[in-house]
C-alpha cells in the first residue's frame, strides 16, 4: 500500500475548523506514529554525560515543566538555508545517518504560559556532515526539514538526527512557529556543548574534525534557547519550550 503523502502546512492551518487534529495527523502525516522505528539511522549506545542523563518516556511532561518559563523566546535569523518545504511530517530523517534525536517542542503563550494548540512548528537543520538539504551536495532533497502541528498541550514532536556542524556556527536547529497563517516566531534551538562533545565521539560525527565554534564563540547563540537533553534508548530526547507573543 502506498504511504500517504505529507500534508502541507497551508492546508493544515485552514483545516482545523472542519477536521480534528488527530484525524489530520493520522491521515496526512508522512510517516506513522511509530515512524521512529521505521529506519535504522541511529548510532548505538550514546555515551553518558553529566548533561545527558537517562529519562523514561513518561518523564516528558516533567522535562517540559523543568524548563518552563514565561519569558518571550528571542527572535533570531532564519539563516541562508531556509526553504519552505511545506510538509507536515513527524520523521524528517529521510536517509540521513546519525544519532537518533527525538525533538519535542511545546509552544506557550508568553503572556500566560498557557499551551497553544494547532500551531505549526517548522524545523530544519544540517546533517551529520554539515550539509543542508536543498544546497550543495543536498540540492534537490528535503532531508531534515518538516513541520508538525501542536496538540492540546502545545506539543509538537519530531524524529530526526543530532545535527552536525559547519564552519562559523555552533550546533543548532532552526525553527519557525505559525498560527492562523501568521509567523509568530523565527528562532534557533541549541545544545549544551558537553552533550555535543559526547555525541561527536561516535560515527559518523567522529570522522570529521572538531567543531570550530562552541556556544561561547557563536555570535548568534542565545543561552535561553539551550534545550534540555536526555538519553532516550539508543538516541537522545531534546525538549524545549517556545514562548510566543499571540
């Protein structure tokens, strides 16, 4: 049976009045709810670090609460590698190799800290070798790009890989948040350098030289946007609250 094609963001933003969110995601997602197991692109047994401690799936809500803040998330540049691929899908890995990363964001109203349902979260980042889809050797491809719709708790979750690095930037993930056809925020998500060091001790990351830029050396880095990262089976879980002005 041919898998359903990913739904586009523009349709998602206009469909909620007549179709339930769960129906939209089930019918139109580019992959199934357990898509994180559909491709073996992760590295084995991540190293333990002080910042990346093991956490059970049931601890997801508490991890969000631990990182909770009503401070407005900073606006940051979308950078030169943004492409509006306009695809609602939860697994954005395609054929990219790397440590599996379960990325969970919770969109909150910065004024009230209330979760915002039915917002669309876009993410995009480079692969383990520092390449973005749509550019250079990734031209014509859309790996590591996609969107998800927040549930009633304001949460949108992706299956991806831990990003690589490229010259002049610390390790990061780009994001945009949309609501009612408006873009509320463009920003970037970051990792603790110690966690990155542990991940980069393994293939395919270790085949490259040491990153030339840390968080402290990056001219764009925002400490407020460092994610909470824990070990998650054979990969990692990264959690971040994104606070927007509605």
